[in-house]
C-alpha cells in the first residue's frame, strides 16, 4: 500500500509570519497538535503544540511572536508514492508520530500519522513497530 492511499489530505497550513496565538487558534480549531508552515507554496517548517509551550511560553515569548521564531525548520517528510511499510519504519526510526507528505515536485499534499497507518488494512503491525520506536526515550527530534 502507498502513502497516498491512507494519508489525510485536508491539511491546514500556517505562515512563518503568523503569530503563536494564530497557530494555537488554528490547532484548536482543527483539533491538531501540529501545523505545517508554508511560504510561497513550499514547506519551510513545522510547529507543534510542544513548540508553543517549550520554545514560546517557557522562554517568555508573547502571543504575538512569529511562528518562524519557534518553529522547527528541519522538516522530516515522506513522498506520497512511498510504501506505507517503509514510511512506518522511517517514522519509528526518526521517532515521529506524523509526517508531512510531499509530491515528487515537493508540494505538500497531505499528512500521514500513526493513526492513519493503523487504520490502513493489514498495517497494524507496522504502526505498532513505529509506535515502539517513537516511544523510545531520546532527544533526537522535536517534531514529536
């Protein structure tokens, strides 16, 4: 099975110039803990609820702080035509619960999560293996 067969395609994106408050409101509205950050039709970062708390609030940054100041600029991603098994394995190794999905022309086309993988027929073992990798103690990545 390919990623594009089970990814979520309704993805909300924020801009680097949006504020922390804007990002938090968007996350609340869509009931998500992260947002891709896009600029000029390109993925330039990711912001998570953890970024808001740790890089924002904990560092005494106000709600008008631009997303670009607290986002993760290093973005892990996968391609829409990749094998779900490979991506699940990659997620476990990189210790992330979700990945932006790009087309081969590097345009954001969706998001794949451990939940999406677990809902895909026959891939529960891959999701379980990825989850086991994600939950291993590590400070490797902030895109959790």
